[in-house]
């Protein structure tokens, strides 16, 4: 069976509020706080998912009103559990959720939102 693909989706507004609450600033001038926050989130998710041995991450991307970090691994529940602690730590619970996207992985939750 193929690895599952799970998106961690976070609204831009939630990232901005989280960045302000946590004092996140970019080391590069002119970079918005939410961009610095998604970079930190990506690094933390990568450490959590790879550190627990449940999978890996891919890059992040911005869509209309939310950001996505992709997670890959053999177990959707393990990926979501690894991501949950990071989402809580980064104060993103009110605007973040997981979304199962890989139809080839054979999970019944494809196309469904999973709340943290």
C-alpha cells in the first residue's frame, strides 16, 4: 500500500495571530509574520513526523486563504497524532486541521477533514 498524503491546513489569519502571540519575526526584512510562522511550523512538523518515525514532510505552499504542509507516511492516524502536538504548541488549534488527499493510499477518509 502507498504512503498516505495528509495536508496540515492552517488559515492565513490563524498563522498571523499565532505569529503575533508568539513574537515570531522573520530574519529577513519585509517577510510577513505568517510566512515566518509557516516556516517554523514546517520545521516543527518535520521534526515531529520524522522524529517519531511515522513518516516525512514535503514543502509548504500558500493557497487563497490558507497554507498547507504536506505529510507522508503509512498511517494517517499516526501522522495526525504527530502533527497535533505541534499544532497545539504553535497555538493554531482554532484554524488548523488535517486533510487526507491521496486517493491511491486506500484510506476511507480521502477528501475529508480531520480536526486536531
